[in-house]
């Protein structure tokens, strides 16, 4: 008995046809998609400030193709596309279903949003303290709220910020009834979730040995055949491009990985216990994963507005390119002092592009004042002056700031068609951790 969990999105902007490909390409039990990176939360916050949805609308575009077939076949849909507004996304799912003449049970998970909650804004990686107001602050929830939603009969589960692997761990808990003490199966599901969370990166995308990957242009998305003991076979649908091999799975396993103890809200997965083995063409067995109790802290992804940024690019041609770059900079800083900005980045590429990026707290100084100063040098700079960017305004930029909070202070809530359903508490290791 296996639970076939498919992925159809590795980031906000991934292939729109992927959900349909995964539903039509072969049998699956659960369709998942990852829409949220730390940057995505910042993008969604900007969208909300502009009156746009705080969730990922591309999920709804994919869902339109597959909601009917998934309901017909009993395929569950689990996604973190709810972003900063899981309730709003769930409502949009209901509206889409109404237009399609369908009546799914739609759940949404909240409790991750800690914006406005007093936080100890000490960076979990550097120990620095943040002296700014967070624009977003979202705790990484685990798989148990997802499992609670599925157990309550949800056909579609929309979450906000959960760990990427929770999209697989949650369905595993639901199907196999793993409790908090089932550390090894939970850890195995975390590893399987980590492998498929980034879509085609597990099937040959971005692979260093890309020459070995057939038909990369039509790369198939991955799926995990998750077993009751937490082991899983990573594979893809027959007839799709790409490659599932020990090499491609290994490449994804070490993606965004720190030490061997992979900390999460459900379990600590020991990546130094993983065994990979060929299981046939485009099939890799992942087994042997050991788990430890989860820490007493949850990671919180904080984003804040760092200031304003602007970039101007000049083309340098002919001989003495480095000397021309020095002349260009001298002319620019003579019109607007370099010290006017909090940070300046100057890059001269091998092809002769001089990119100057400035960052500062003042929008006007980083905007028109800087870009106009560059343009003003046009007839009084290096020979062959040529710019690729017109004078323009600065744009705000955000900074990601990870912090830790006690897990006991974060309460996930699950609503199925608007009615709240209970979420079992997860015992945690009381020992603090430095990072997640």
C-alpha cells in the first residue's frame, strides 16, 4: 500500500499546465504544490498593499483544469498557495467551484501569521536584533493541521506558511495515522517532501549533469510513492521528459540544506541516515531515514522593508574597458556623492556591462536623483557612452529575517467549509535550537 503524492509547482510562477499533466499522466492520490518562498511572502504583501490578493492566483488557474477530475477520482489537493490569506484563497476556491458546478469540501489552515504579535526579533542565524517593523511574520507550521483537514473530509486544503515538506507529511499522517512518536516514518515523509517540493529539480531540472537528462524541455514533475514506514519511491509519470536517478535525487536532497539534522515542526529528520537505491527506470527508493523529536521552537519568516533600490547599466566598448569604468564612476559620483547611499554595488561583466546599484532609505535620492545623475554624464564621460536603462524611480526592497518563537505559543486552526475542526497538539523537545 502506497500513497502517491504528486507535485505540480515548485515556486510561484511554475508551469501552469503541470497540475493537468500530473492528474492526467497517471494514477495519483494527492496533488500538492509549493507556491511559497520567503521572497513570495514579500511579493504577496506588496500585492495586498496594492489591493490585490494576498494569495497565489495562479493556483486557481491550475485548479480550474483539475478540480472536477480530482473530485471524480478522489484525489486530494493540498497547497500552500494561501500565502498571507488562506481564508481568502479558500473562498476563491469555493467561487471557482460554484462556476464549475462543483461542491468540494474546502479547508484552510491559519495560525501561522504572527504579524502584529510581539516578537523577539533576534536573527536565528546571526544573532543580530532587528530594529524595524515587520511587514510579514509567518511561522512555519507542520503537517498535522493538513492531516486534521483531510481527516475532516476536506477535498482541497489551502494553507499559509507551512514547511515545504509538510505538504507530503500531512497527507502521510492522514493516510497512515502516524502519531508524534512515529519519528522514523515522519522523518521519511519529510525527506520525500523535501525531494519533490521543488518540482522538476528532482527530475533533472537545474541538474549539473544536464547532458544526461533526456528531453529536458518537457521535464515531468515528480511524485513520491509514500509507504507506511516512511520510505518512498521517487518517480515521475511514464512518457514525460527528464530523469529520476540517484544523482538527481541527491542533488535535490542537498538543496537548501545546512547540517545533517533537518529540523521541522513535526520531527527532526536525520539526513545522514538516508539510503538511496535504484528501483528501476526513473525510480529511486529513499529509505532508512531516522527521526528525532521536534524542537521546542518554530521558525518565523519575517520580512521588512529595507529601503529603496535602483540600478543603471552602461555599456563599455572597445579597449581599456576597466579604465572607462573608472571614468564612468568618477563622473557619476561627482554629480551625486557615493556617500548619499546606504550601500552601493558596482559590477563590471566580462561582456563590458557596468551595472551600478544603489540602496538607501530616501526614495528620491535612490530614484531620480541617482538615475538622472548617470544620464547627465552622457556627453562628459568615457568614449562611446551608451546606457541600457532610462532614468527611473527607485523601487522598495525587502529583507528576510528569520527568528524563532516557542512552538507552544503558535496555535494552528483548521476550518472546513467555514467550520473549525480540532488540531491535535504535538509534543516538542524542550531543548532550544539555534536555527530551523
